[in-house]
C-alpha cells in the first residue's frame, strides 16, 4: 500500500525517530529475521545489516524481500516462505546455519499479523490460525535454531510481542492471546536457555507507523480523525516508528544487553502505563 502521506498528508508528524548511527555491534554474525518484507521487519533488516550482520530474510512475498535485499546489497540472503510450514522452517534453519558456519547468532521472530475479532467473532479456526502464525511459528523456528546457539554458548533471540500482552485490547481476542503467549514463551525460554548463555527477550510495541496501520486507518470513515485518535492515545503524542522498534531489537540482539534476558520491553511512548 502507498504511504498515505504522499497523497493527503494525514500521517505528517505521526512518528519522528532520531537517525541510526552504526557501530559494528553485530559484525560477523548471521541473523534470521522473519516477516522482513516490510514495516518493522524490513527496518530491522536495515539496522542489523548496518551493524555488520549477514541478514537472512523470511517473508511471504518474494518481491518485497528482493526489494529489501537489493537495497542492502551484500551480506543478505532471501529465503521466502510460510512460518506456519514446518518443512519450510527446517529448510530455513538448515540454510541459515550453513551461512553462519554452523549456527545463527541472532533470531528475530517478527512474522505475524494484527488479526482483529471480538469474542463472538473468535471461532476455533480464527483463534488457532492466529496462534499458529503469531506464536507457534516462532516457537518452532526457535526450537530448530537454539541447539546450535546453546552448543556455542552464544546467541540472542528477540521475539516481537505487543503491548497487548501487557495491557488488554478489546476486539482482538486471538491476537492478544497470541502476543501474551509470546511474552510467556519468552520468559520460559529465557530461564531454560540462560545456563547456555543464550538470551531470549521480547519487544512490545504500541501502535506503529507502518503499512499495516495505514491500511486499517485508511479503511475508517474518517482517516484523519483516526490518525488523530491514534496519536492522542500515546503519552508522547506520536506513534512508534519502525525504526523505534528496530533499534529496540538491536539493543536486545547486541552485546549491549549481555546481562538482560526474559525482558518484555515496551516501545509505546508510555501507553502501557497511561
């Protein structure tokens, strides 16, 4: 979807993040990023690549991944596929570990979707498909990549959760459950893998200024009023940018957070405490 700012300026001032200043914090590492074709995933790829990593990009749409890869140039591998397909995840893990000389240094479990639905709309199929996409894919890919990290006694896993895992959101029952599950899995794995010096943390964004948000806002009867409402909900009076989230991922992925594990880091301008 086109950026709405280019047509009617409604997004002007929604997000404003300082520039990233790389310092080779991930030089020589191989990083797997799921859901890397747009939004937070694509920006995470840019940030971690700028820090010296070889980035392995997952996503459903090859064209989007190739566009990100073309932008990055070197040290990038595109492996499109569905994170709910275990056979694909096995191929992804095998290829990524081969690229990394036997192990992946950082896994960013970002793939997912904001799936709305009230309790009445939450059928068994709706609930299970949401959990499969937003949670189980991350668990299974982690299961495949963590053993080599443990053997090397080095690794960082960063899961993309949501402030809905910290604060309820009406009208999104399955989504909220899947993201609460993500923070629960993060804590469980942090305890399990800590003896092997493998850290597991979660980023919990609020509303993010990305195509997923634009699409929902543009479908509202009054998009301008909707953008105003979204901004007003954040105590810092702006939305998170994709870069805000990517920089949080970088912190948790890098040696800067070497003694942090099991954390659920809100990136929401204070919304979870308002």
